[in-house]
C-alpha cells in the first residue's frame, strides 16, 4: 500500500484539487500552474494525484512507454511488433530546478555517433513522464531554455533532440503540473499562457480548518500505512469516478451556445491569442464529464473561465492575476442561449462536486470540504534643488515614521529604459542582460571537454583528428576519432545579474513631482530587470540610517510593492546607504559568486547626514564599491536651473557612470547609456563616450 498522503485526505483547497482532477480526466486541458505561499501543501496534493491515475499498458521493454494499442512509429526503441504488453502504475516524474538540458530531453552519445555512426540515445525525464505526470516544483526558478523545451513538448506531445546531424524524436504526452511561490519571482506572460489552468492557494485563516490540517498531518506521520488504509475506500471511489469520467468524455457535446459564451468571455477579457478559447472549451467539457453530464452548461463555462483565464490577463509582472467575476457573469448572461436539461448526476459515493464530504464516515467519495492542505489635480510643488532639508529635530529617527516624514507618492508612468549592463564576460545564470559564457548562444571558440561532452564543436574535432588518420590506419571513407580529438564548443550568450537599487528617500527628494518621477524611473528599471531575468534588491536611506527594504530576490513585483509604499523625509545619509549596499553585495557574493552585481544609485548626490563630514564619508563608502570592482550607475535626480553636479562626483568615486532621468529613457536623443564602464564620468562625459 502506498504511503503517500491520500488525495482525499487533503483538507480543502477545492480549486486546486478540481484543477488536478480535470487534468486527470482530460490531459489535453494542458496542465496546472499552482501559485501560493510556502507551506500550503501544493506539492503534497500533486504527489497524491499520481495514486489516483489508472494503470497504463506499455510495450514490454520499451524505454519510452509506448501504448501497445498504438505504438509510436518514430519510437527509438521501435519498431514494435506484437508481444505481450506490460501494465504499470502511472508515473510521476519530478524535474529538479537544477537539472541540465540533457537530463530533461535526453542525451546522445556523440562519441559513438561520430566513430560508429549509430544513434546511442539515453532517454531523459520527458521520456520517463510519457503517459504520466511531470511535476516541476518552483517552476519559476527554472532556466528559460529548460522551460521552452518543457512547454514545447507539452504542447506538441513529442520531444525532439537535434545535434550535429543526429536526430531523435519520441512521444512525450504528460500531465504538466508546476508549483511556484510568487515571492520568489514570476513566470513570463508567454510561459504562463502555456499552462492550461492556474489556481491560487493560501493558508486558511479558520482555526478549525488549521486544527484539522495539523491533526491529519500528525496522524499520517505517526502511521503512514494506517492513515492511508483509513482513506482507502475514498481513494478507490475517487479513482473509479476519474475512470468513469474518462469514458464519458468523448460523448460530451459542446454546443454552439456554450462555444459562443467561451469566445465572448475570452474577447471580453482581452486575452491574447486563441489558446485560452481552446483551453476553456476542453476544461468545460471535462467539467461536464466530471459531473456525469453529456452536455456543457453555462456553469461549466463559468468555472472553466475562473481556472483558465486569470493568469492570461497579466501584461507585466506588476499586474496581479485575477478575474472580475461580475464582468464574467454579465458576459455569460448576455450570451446565454438555451440551456441543456443535463443528465442526472451519477449515484453513489463521490457524486458531488468539490464540496462533497470525502472523509471517513462522511458517506462521500469525492473531495473533502475543508479548505487547507496537510502541510500546510494638485498644484506643482516648488523645485527643491535649492530648498533646505528638514532640521534634524524634525527628521524621523532612524528613517522611521515621525515628524518631517512625508507620505508615499504614487510612481510616475513607467517607460522603456536604455540597457545597462556589466562590462566583461561573466559566467552567471542564464539571462538577458550582460555578456557571458553560456550553454546556449553563438559559438566563439572551442576547448577540450571536462567530463562528459555536451556541446560538440564539429569543425574543431575534425581538425584535431585529421592529422592522425594515417597513423591510425584509416582505410575507408570514415574518420577515425578518439576521445582526445573531441572539442567542446565555447558559446557566448547573456546572463542575468543582481541589480541592487539604492534609493535616496530623504527630504531633498521629497518634492511630490520629483519623487513620483524617481519612482517611475525605478519602476521602469525593475520592469527591465524582470524582462532580463535578473535578481533585484532594494536599499533605501533617509533620516539617520539606511535599511534593506527588500533583500535580493527574483520577485520584482515585491520590489515594486515596497517602492510604492516608500515614504520620504529627513536628512540624506548617503554613506549609510552605500555601506548597507556594500554589506548586501558582500553576502550575495558568498551565496552566488557567479552572479555579477550591478549597483544602481538613485539620488541627487547630496550628503547631509551620517557623520561629522558626510561628504567625505560618502566618498569613502563609494570607493569601497570601486575597490570590489562593482559595476555602478548613478541616476541623477537633480532638477532646476542650477545644478551642482554632485551625482557626477559620486559616480566618479564609484568608478561608474552617471545618467540623468531623461537620459535613462530608451527614446532619448542624448545620453545614450549602453555599458557601465569601469571608470567614473559625468553625464556629459557619458554622452561623449556614447557618441
């Protein structure tokens, strides 16, 4: 008996369980993306689903799990002719975040392919997951190229491996389930769209539900087998209901009225493309089969919209996923046609929807009723370029709330920024900002392989082997290749960086128009960081001190939320902000030495707090960053007819570049900013260098 936590014992989380069950009934729905905070039983529920799937018949000895009734004609282990089939449980294959491309799609033995002319292919996780479940925990942390392979296979039902003229294709149809914590970063909208359904999960705030969660979890940990036995009947009933719904699915009719509602709903919510319409149609059909009906109703369409559309309405990472249910109901009512009578619900255990009582003794075999998992027009402000800051007695102590503090202002409209990049050639995580040696990109050279050969440089290998052919006794048209001849391709692409923002929130920045523009600029840079797959952090300074408003994270929307609430006021402890940033980068270099940092200081360059000689202290703190070789750019926020050029001095001390807010815009005529150079300059020098 399995010792996995039973699916029917999961407390509540109706939307998650329904989405998983609908995919079990109809894998063509396209999988599920589960978004939620840590400790909400996302992984537990997904793993429990595997126990409910029917056994699969496979061709005996086939490493790719071909169906005996319809074997894959392109199967690398084929052709399959006759033989008794095997039956095995449906697999759940987990894709680790740190997996390589070869581990996902499989690997070719290139030595054998060159020397012997044979296709020696080792299947990857996509082959293992065929006709089962492929589960990706923390899918938002996967590298882009892995996600592209994964979702392409999920969409086409096949995996293709093409390398150096050797081609392998095999079937890869699986139920794709991904879980993620939005606090750790978002998926790109293009990738979100490839998941059929999405659900949001959160810990219950009902004490009774939390008590039941703890009670069941402790009971399971004390006696896994006994706990599973107590839920065996409910698991069997749910398994049978899935099988019955699968049999009924081909008989379900999606009428013109329901199809019109689907199209009208997708149009009303302005989702991109046609994938949403198709997913909604498949989901509504699966909902009808799950309820034991042969016609799709308006309620099926409504439920399908709630599961299939929220994540497709996101246009950028600062948009919260969700759906206006009043607008949904209005659209469905407007395009409502004649409703089918519907077939009677099936009798027996598990005949209800997500609210059925599935606990022992509850008389139901469906989903338990609780909702939690087991683990679970104002006048312009005067220019403040020459305005005095608040007196120390008025400034809030430590930068916290108090006298002299001004309320947070809304950010200005974001804009497309110029590209800021770190000089040199890095070796960090794949991204889209700075040049780096990567697994993917253009080939720039070759080297001897260290360990297994993964990216063959064919021309270099031939050049290495050619001079030795006579000595090796070559007698035919083939090339005699040995291990020492093999050359690994060196490729150059782009990496993601750690972009640490140091934002001046002091009184000199507090003019409403100025701070709104500053926040808009930082928000624009955050959006650029999201698109380039960077990690971001936020340090703010005001009053007497600096604070880490957001430790380095992949969640740029979290940084945007902190920025939006940022108040201003008090003196300008510039040195404190730079020292705090230095501490943050020192720790991050220990955690991830390959990820190169980019320091972005947003200030007017004033220094009026932090010690007896704040200007000298700020210069000394800036030189610490220069000594570490940290690439830096200063966004000069000084305004007004008289400018002191203090930001340019700061950039020089940092060994970086200064750029004004206007020059930061991608459509600016002057002030083109490309790479952050290794020497400090004023904005004028930056413009001259760009020209």
